[in-house]
C-alpha cells in the first residue's frame, strides 16, 4: 500500500483501514491463523499510537491498557484497533492525523467522531455508547 502524500478521504480511507485490518494488523489469535472477519455493521475505534521510539514506556502502557479496557467494556459494540504511527504511516496519513494519540470512530465507512490528543476512559466509553446506540 504505497500512497501519495495527498490526504485520502471517505471510501479510500476506509479501504486502507480494511486492508490494514485484514493484512497488516495482527488481528489474529496466535493459536488460530484465520483472520478475524468484521461484520459490516460493526463500528471500529482506531487508536493511533505515538511511535514507541518517541514516547516513554509508561505512556504506551497506559494507552494499551485504555484500548484493552474499552474493548472489554464495549464488547461486540465496537472493534478497537491500535495503530502505531511508525509502522502504519499510510493509515495515519489517510486520516490526516496531526496529533497523537488520536481516536477515530468509524462505522460502515463513515467517520462518526474523532479526537486528537488524550482523553479519559469514562468519557470516551460514554460517548461511543451514545454514538453507536442512537
């Protein structure tokens, strides 16, 4: 997936994310080599991580714990994907992310919400539930 420096929007960004989910992202159980298939109605929360070489370990651990907690609390309502900017710069560019960490909620190829910069877990979970159940 080699993209130009142009900002990609809409369907193209969705294609990049779906390709990322299916090919690049380790969305597989190590005991089961089959890729995880996402239902068309399933929402995806993309959490864009600060590259590991530019952030301290405690910040990265906290963000990983946040992602895991969100997935555990929201279950089948949303699929949480962690995206490391240094490993997947094409995905970051396609969403025009300018500040990390960043959070983007997408359903059926439509961006429902985004926030660039940190947020607290309680507010984030309440917001996602409200957006996906109304």
